[in-house]
């Protein structure tokens, strides 16, 4: 097979012998799902849709910030005079 790397993606056509283009060159095109789906589509005309999961990191960060602010206000519920402090609002605005 004359292979130097593993894993190797190979396409065996229904008729004839495999051509050099029937072996996916991972060193050249990469190992991503998009590259593999494109190579399969070029070889077999079968379209594979790649689904990416949504990125929830910003949602989690905002939720954690809201929980921290809510917790801080809960702990300081008896003394909320810092809300009326102009210096604190100036630093917060910057």
C-alpha cells in the first residue's frame, strides 16, 4: 500500500483499481471533519453535512457574572449606600 502515516482514508471505487487521488492526504488537507466530508464528496458524490455544536461559553460567562453580582448584592442587602457613590460609578464607567 506504500503508506507512511496512519490513519489513512482510502476510497475503493466499484470499478477499476484505486488511483492515487483515492487516498486522502492528511498531511496536505488536514484532519478536520470539513476536509474529510469534502474529500468524500469529491470521490463519491455523497454529501455529508457537518454539524457544529453551539458555543455556550459566552452564555455561561454572562450567567456566572449575573450570579456573582446577585450574590454580592444579597450579601450587602443591609447597606446599599455604595450604589449612590459617584466615585464608584465613575470607575465602573471607565
